[in-house]
DNA sequence: CTGAAAGCGCTTACAG
DNA sequence: CTGAAAGCGCTTACAG
C-alpha cells in the first residue's frame, strides 16, 4: 500500500555499509550491548545513524523479540470526557515507561469490544488494558492466554482478572454524607444503568443516607450521558415532590441535570443541591461549579500500566483499589467563591 | 517482556500441521489467494484456524508486506474535548477502512510533536495524520520521505503538504454576522494565540464587522482553554466599557467566558451575547446552550484518512477544505427553547 | 491445486 | 572487539 516510488527506508544494513562494520555491530551500538564495541567504532556507527536518519524497524524488532513495546487500550468511547481523560492518562503512563498505545473504541458495544480486543492482541501488544463495557465482564472467552491483561475502572473486584478501579462505595458514601451534613433531608439519586448487581455508587448513597438517619430519596435510572442526565433531571425535578438534593453517578449526567434544572427555572444550590461523581475538567467549569467525587485518573492509569507490565500469567490476580476524593465546588451549597 | 511461562501463540505452522497442508496453503486460504485452493482443503484449513484460534502475527505481516494496516495520529491533547472528538472520528474513519490507529499526544509541545512523529513513523504506519501544534508547521525536517502524511485541522493552506481543515474565514464571518444581525453594535473577540499570521477566525470576525458597518470591538488574546477563556472573560467584561456581544474562537474558551460572566453577575444573552467556534458536545450543554460554528469533525477526519491512504508522494499536495455550519443555541439571543 | 524456498529487518548465541 | 549465521512468522514468485 505504501507508495511504490517512495525511497526505501534506511535499514541497519545501510548503516553498516556506511560505517564499514557488520550489521551486528550496529545492533550492539543501538542497544549498547550485549557485546562490547570499541569506542571509535561506536562513534562511526552513531555518525552513520545520524547522517542516514536510521531508526530500527519496529515490526522486525517485534517479530524477532516477541515484544512490540506497545500496549493496547480498549475504551468504550473516546469522545466521552471521562474516557478521554483516562485515555490521555494511559498514554502518559505508558509513554513514561517507553510504550506506545494502540487505542481502540468499542462504542459501548460488548460484541465490538471483544472484536477490538482480539484485533489489538493480534498486533503483538505486550499487554492489554480494557475499560470494559460489561458490568461484570464475561471474559473467559476473551482472554488470550499469555497476554497480560488488566481491567481498568471496574467498580467490582473481578475474580481471576487483574483490575484497577476506584473505591466507589467509599466515594459515593462521602459525597452523599456531605449532602446530609448540609442538612438536606431529601436526597435523590440519579444513577447509570448497571448490570444485575447493585452499583457501588448506589450502595454508597444508600449507606450514607441510612448512616445519617435520612430516608431513601427517589431514584432515577438512566444512561451514563449528558442526555441521560437531562432526561433524569426533568423526571426527578419536574415532579411535585422533588428532592432538595441529589447525588449523581457521573459528571456527564450531572451536566444534563443542570440543564434540566435551568429549564425548569430551579437554582443550584438554593433550590437543588448536587454532588456528582468523576471529577472531570468539565465539572470544574459548570455554573455553578459541581462538587464532585474525583476519580484519581492518573493514578488509576499508572496502576493499570504498571500492573499489566509486571503481570504474571500464573493464575494470580490482583485488584488495585484507588481512593476517591471529594472536591468541593458550589453546587452542594458550600460557601466557596464560585 | 512477555511472560516466559505463557503458551506460545498459535502460528501458521500449527495450522498447517493440524490441517495436514503446507504453510503456503494456509496463507492462500487466509487471504483467499493469490493461488486457488481446493474447497475441501480450504474447509480443513478454516476448521484448523477456528479450532486453534489462529490469527496472523501482525508484526510478521507488516515486515513482509511493508504495510502495517495502521495509521499514526499525533494530536496535541487527547483530554481536550475538541481533540478527543477528532480522535474518535479518526478512529472511526480508519476502522471503517480496516486500519487501526496509533495515537500519540504531543501535549501541545512542538519538540515533543516531532519526537512523536518520528517514533510513530518507526512503527511502519501506512500513513501519518498530524494535528500540529505549529501554526504554520515547519515540517521540512519532519517528514519521512515516502510516508504519506496529512495535516489535520490546519487553518491555513500549507504549501507542499496535504492538509484538511475547516473554512474558518467563512465560519467566523457567518458567526459574527449573526451577532450583527441581532443588532449588537459592539462585538468583541476572544481569540487564541496564533502564530505570526492573523488567525482566519480573527479575520472572519473583522470582515463581518466591516461588512456590517460595525466598528471593531475589543480583542483579548488568550490560551485555547477553559482557563484561558475565563481570564479573557474577566478582563473583557470586568471593564467599564464592556461590549454587548462577543465572538469566541473555541468552545472551551467560551465555557471559560461563561464562568467569568457568571461570577460577574452578567446574564447571557440579555447582558452579553456569545457565539463561539467548534461545535463540541460540551457546548450543547452549557446554560444557556452556546450558539457555535460547528466544525464537521467526522467529515474532516474521513477526508484526512482518505487522503493519507490515497496519497501519492510525487510532490503533489492538496487541501481539503470542509465547510463550517452555524448551530444556533440560546447564547446569541435567539428565541429558541433552550 | 499444492509445496519448497527466498527474503522482509531485526537480535543474539556462537565462533573467532 | 567483530562478524557470519540462524530464525522470529509471514507472503508470494516459482516449480511441479
């Protein structure tokens, strides 16, 4: 497919010829081993590399060594701010360790996710990081035996698979407890669709209410999107017995709730107080600024990369649980500048 | 680096052995050519492939054929909503044509961008799509001769390089003219830092004012970010002679301007009307919804992918100019629902 | 219709 | 310290 008239790329043989050495020596210089090279010879080789603009052919290296120095990252949607922050963080963490990242979007579809995992793994990636769209990933058929794999941002421990995720139970508890501490006695929940198990964010909300001696507020289940939050907001706050506050399971949904409240003519936080979950950059710039339970995206990504690069495929598995942190804006009713 | 105890991946030789044919025949079946295979034989091979779970080693294929079926995409920042929408679109467009995408962030740094381009190109990508951080990319030293390359989202024609970009002059003109048509006679500009040339969005704003018989409004130059827009907003609207309306060069900046106006106690659109540029999903959900000049991101990405895949490295170059479209929200003062 | 063989560009054990 | 050679897994021209 590449242009037939294009000049052939510079190979190790060209460098060897130019420097008057064997091809082995070129490799020894490039990798600084495994055999020693006389410094004068090495200097000649380095010169040739510079002059000719030689860079090793990564495909040949991958074929020969069995390692591509690439990681695969399968993500639900790259155009969702939360996921794009995660993708950026994965790219940073991988880059810091000398790895490039092959990113692939599953568009939130389980079948496509499986497809992308297989296709990425055929590219000889050294590891696979998957933000699965499945709540409890059915991964028995997915895994390429011997390919290190880590699930990123799972809210549950997934037996037999390495996984990294936030402590959502604790985070949701903290966010909801904050609303309780403001004195609100009626606190609703807008929550994304989970699988058969109860979402830990819902569990955390419920626990916090009970711990605070507050009755369960209304629940609206919806998509994890701005549009989903908007629909949920109209439903929850268009009703006569609207709650005084709400905990929302993602920033994107909270942005939709804000729009709904705006249209309904309700003010935040004086009519309705909000705490959401994620801590994206977008939440820092809503009006008013969202109080939100921040997922430590950079730490999660780094943990996932480290885990996948150090993984033993010997049946051991680990769960890296990272802590969430409540970041106060003005939407909860706190007396902050914004 | 891969696990030493991991089972060796299935190769073509395993399939051949299992099916009782030569390795050549396996390839013929996989690719449906170039030599014919008896249907009974082909069926046996397909069976073996299925049973063993064989997938061709992409590194070996890339080495042998010179084509990796991968495209490289170098992007300033993956966690910026506009760029993540572009990245998603590039992924879609490439996937539809059978290509995976190696994404790499330059973090807005020209030196790093060069570095990423070189590293991606060493991976035998079949083409390189670059959203350059340079206003007028100095690419003479960057290009890998023979590697098809396309610049994405350049606002200028870049001689000697294939490029794809939006018709920003026309788009900015249309957005500003819309403000003029609302009757506003004082229309400022918040514009990102460009290079030495005048940004076409600034030019379009200026042309529209002059065409409409309106005096030039104040200009504030700032970063292409929410924080940049916020600072610009405080400066432009905290002053006594604030303009009645403003054209903002990106949605992210407009989000920052909205925050500044919120803090200043000014209402949109009754005190200040806004039209911005980009048309990201985030702009659809600000309060009020931003009126914005939408870049057709999917079309741009598709054009860039098509161009890079069809490129002749024969010295010809093209510019694909895609049209922008004004999407009306409520921030301009239009009487729409939101 | 089928198969043996060359060669893509590397790394590295081995011999000198 | 240096180099000739094997082999990673493929594709495809060539021979049968």
